[in-house]
C-alpha cells in the first residue's frame, strides 16, 4: 500500500489481470462470507448489510490524484480486504471511472453473493470484467467452505449470477476454488456443470490453495485432478482455465 493513499493499493502484477491498481472499499475484514481459504484472514465483520463503509468521495479523490499521473495499467480492480459490493457507493465510483477515465479497463473481484439484488447488478454495469466465485451448489458444502451470513444460500447465489448474465454486457470470469474431499465429488461437479448452463460465463477459472488460508486443514488439489475436473466442466462457449503454482 502506498503511504499517501488510504483506499488504493499497488499497482500489483496479477496473473489474471496484469498490471492492476487495487481499490479497497471496505475495512479489513468486512465480508458476507468467512471462507476457509481466504488469504486475508478470518472475517471480523460478517454482514450482508450494504452501506458506505469507505467514503465514496475519498476514493474518487484518490483515484483522480493517482490517475492524473497517466499510469500504465491493465486494469483498475475493486478488491482488497473484503467484499467490495457491500459498499453501496461502488456504482458511483465505477461510473466516475467510466466517464472520466474510459481508457482504463475496470474489474471486480467478488464472491457474487449479492447479485440476487437488482440494485447490486445495476451498480456493476459499468465495470468491464466481473470475477465472481461459485465453489459449490449445495448448502451443506457451502456452509463448510464459504460460511455465508444468512439468508445467503447456494441457490440465491446461482440465481443472482443467472440474473446478472441476463442483464450484464461485459465479461464474466467465474472462479471455482477446489478443496479436495468437499467440492470435487461427482455430485458437486455435475451440479457445477448444470450451474454453468444457467450462468453462461465467458470463462471458468479453476483454482486451488496457493498460499495459506484461514483453516490449516485446507490442502491443494493435484494438477491431474484439476485437469480432470476441467474436462468434466467443459461447456460450449466457455473457456476453462487452470490456475496452478
């Protein structure tokens, strides 16, 4: 984090998004999930309530100051210490970037849990790439891996992503984090394949443990196993990519 910025970090080199300037919209660690694999640590504020956790005017002011230098960036990415869509001002920031700095592509790292809300779907319409997560289709596994705050369920996440695809014109890169023994069973993979038919993402990114998360029992999936899952998730028009060490 640059000392002169409170809400921006980087630019960092991202394996998915290239040279990326991060925008943090919530205090650490504010989220509607408490994922066992999260690199940011356990969730300390588990909530599904949207509000202006970080002042929008302050974020826009910092973005203006940084972007006036005409930096070389591949993306400006909403991410950071928690779930960015919890900040109800994300739409105003995204619109400001689209209008004032259209030469920069924007991206959103999100767990995708709030897209059942039409307001949230509208808030992200100006963002170029959305990278939501979907690790499971069953509530039993959902409660173990992602530990969401009620009333979020696996079905509300899938339904929200389906609605998002119907309304959103940008790219959707869906990330699936594989934890051996939990979401890699035949039942789970079949359910995820069916969910892909509903969500119709442009890309599926299979991921597994790279750096230590919250729970010490989480272990990475073998490359050969991920390759098999990628074959089983194959769906017309969807690019499946493996992210490995």
